[in-house]
C-alpha cells in the first residue's frame, strides 16, 4: 500500500502596509478642537451683528406700508397707495373725520363719490389751516413792525414882547426899563394892554401901553411926575 506524501503548506508572508500618497494625506483637514470651533462661530456671529447694527434700517415702500395696515379693504389699499400723503399727519385726521361724516350722511363706502369727497375735504381744510397760520403770522409781524408813535411834546408858545430886552434897569414903578428907554411888559401887562384898547390890534395895543409906561418911568426918574403921597 502506497503511503501518502505530506506536503508542507507555505505560510503566507506578512502583509505590507499599503503606501498612502502624500497628496491624499495633505488633503485631509485637521479637525480643530470642539471648544475652539464654537468660539470662532461666536466671534463671527458677533461681527455680523455689529455690521448689521451699523447699517441704516430699510424703510418699507409705500406699497409695503399700506399692505401692512390691518383690516383695510383692497379698495382702500389701492386708494391710499395712489394718495399716500393722506395716511400721515393732519391729513390723516381729516380723512378719518370726513369718512365718518360721509358714511353718516348716506354716502356709499368705497364709491367714487366718497373718494371725491375725501380729496376735496382734505384740500379745503389744508388751505384753510394754511390761511389761518398766515394770518396769525401777519398779525404778529405787523404788531412788532409797527412804529412806536412818540408822545407829543407840548411846547408853551412864546408870546412876542413889545420891546426887546437890553441892559434893563429897574424903573421907579417896579418895571424893567432899558437904557434906550424901552420897557418889557409882563404877561399881565400885555393882557391889560389888550383889554384896554380893544379897538387896536393886540401888538399895537401892547406897543402903546409900553410907550406910555416908559414915558411914565422916565418922568418919575427925572422928578417931573410926582409919586403917590407927594404934593
């Protein structure tokens, strides 16, 4: 009986590690620690928030503003988009009041009639308010610009004298006699002269009275006219 031959099975050679290309190794990103990644995201979010805060806020358009008004019908949205000034300030107040009056008076809402009424009412009221403001401004500026009228100065008129005053000397009768023989009349003496000669003009009566008084004063000075009580 033939014997069976035994064959030795060769042991497999140890597997060599597969070589990895350098380019593949370079493309593998390095994963940062979890803590650092969260911090970077927080810093980036803070920077974006700061940039957005520095940007001016975007104003909505007229269409966006009207569409955002709650409870408004499509008809009135179209109306106010065509007349956006009626939504703000005094005009909005006038529109609200005029609309309520129109409805109470029987006008049909959302009709061309009520639209014309609102537009005409706003125009009339705004013109009236502008005129009232202009009148008030004119009244203020007119009062401040009016010239101040000074109080009249009352001057006492000078009454012309019958004779000039020049180097007067007291006369014997207590009057004022000048070196040239002229005499000045007092106010009382002028009145006496006018009343005593009503037939003459006032100036002529005063001159005549002054001449007689001067002659009398000279007679008393030279002794030709006796004083009262003398013989």
